[in-house]
């Protein structure tokens, strides 16, 4: 059996696991933060459905990617301009 190259590096596999955990945390927290910003902005505008926009941002971030959440925020900014 041939050993994997990462197993020869001290902390190689552990660092890879830590990297993926940090990537997962970042990919979950960024859409939630964007949704919070959209919710607060829509609530200040009075007349927009802030819950729907925030929910769409979180769902796009969770199911599509951070880019999906960014697309919803961009769409929100284009549609809800006053």
C-alpha cells in the first residue's frame, strides 16, 4: 500500500480538516450576515417584505453558495431602490 503524501507531513491531515471546518463556518456565516443586513435595510425602508428577502438570502446561500446569496442581495438592491 502506498501512503498518501499528506500523511507524511506533520499535521497535514489535521490542517486539511481545520481548513474545511473554517470553510464550512465561513460559507454558513456569510449568508446569514448578508441576510441580517438585508433584513435591517428592508425594515428601515418600511414597505418591503423584509422577512421574505432575508429568507431568500439565507436559502440561496445555503443551497446555491455564497455567490447565490450575493445574487439575491444584488437583486434586492436593484428592485427595492427608492
